[in-house]
């Protein structure tokens, strides 16, 4: 450790160096007050809030765009599915015509489709009723 040539004190304790914590509280109070700290905190909070709002707007726009494209693709898939089922129905009627005549094949295919519709409709109705009873809190939970 080198000593100051004039008075023999170490250089770290001289007044020209960096201030030590707690060395002179009066000079620190004059530099910064509590009100200035609160104002700086409020300003930082406003900046953070503006940034968060901008982020959430961007996020909502992104989600909206992706949801719209997912909905469009889902609708296209549903249309293709319906077309495939119509093709299957027509194909079944054509394939069964030599065995049952045209009217018999049509009646059989339409009858099977109606049976499937009734089964699916009842299952949907049961699930809807369970959902409504769960929301209303009336119990009646059946697995």
C-alpha cells in the first residue's frame, strides 16, 4: 500500500477519491430526495405500462390472425369432409344397386345415415345436459 508523500495517509482515504458509503450523508441528501425517487419510480412505472400495453396489443393481433386462419382452414376441412361423405354415400348407393335395386340401395344407405344421426344426436344431448347440470350445480354427474 503506497502512502501519500505529503501526509503519509493511504490514497483511498484522501478526499479526492470515490465517496465511501455513509461518509457524508448531507451531500447525498442534497443530490437526491425521496420525492425525486418516487417521481422516478412513477415515471418508470408509466414506461413499463406503455411497453406492456404495446406488447399485449401485438400479442392480441398475432393471436387474432392465427385464430382467423385456423378457423378458415377448419371450415375448408369441414367442407372437404362433407364432400367426402357425400361421395361415400353416392358410392354406396351405386355399389349396392345391383344387389338391392336403386330404391333399395338408397333406402338402406339413407336409413343407416339416419340411425347414425340419431345416435350422435342423443350422445350430444346427454353431454349437453350433463354440462348444464354441472354449470347449474344440480349434481347428477354420470361418467
